[in-house]
């Protein structure tokens, strides 16, 4: 069994398989915008409870997940009435997830 684990570990290192990271807001980075900027494909951005005044521009990053730690009752994305709360201007794949937020005070651009 020990030899098999060594071979599997070596194979992972040789092929450069990356492991998706969890980026905690505000624990590891100050805000959701910063987390979206540094996120790699298939990373999860985990947001602590609170109200976040944001107008986010979603990056072209496959499989990105933006999730709240405690659900929509305690984690709010507030657009402050400016424009959209989350703007997606370029393609994302079907593994992209936004889950567990109350989204308020935003509207479509130009409205």
C-alpha cells in the first residue's frame, strides 16, 4: 500500500494537478472584489455573514463558486442602487455557482 501511495503522489506531482482553493472573505482577503481577482478556475470564494456593498464584475474563470457561509438571511450583496450587483459580461461555463446570498438594490445597466 505504501508503494502505491508514493506512485500516486509522484503522478500528481508530475502532471501538475492543481487543487481548487477556498478563499475566505473577509478572513484571507478584504473583499469579494479582491477574491474574484485572485481566484483560479474551480476555486470557491466563501463569504462570511454581513452586508457587502458591491458592484461586481465576474471574471472569465471557469467553475468559480461564490458562496455564503451562513445563507441568504445573513449574507447580503447590496448594489447601493448604482447598477448591477453582479455583472457577467463574458462567457462562464455551467459549473459557475453563486449561492446563498440575498441580492438587493441593484438593477440592469442603463435602467
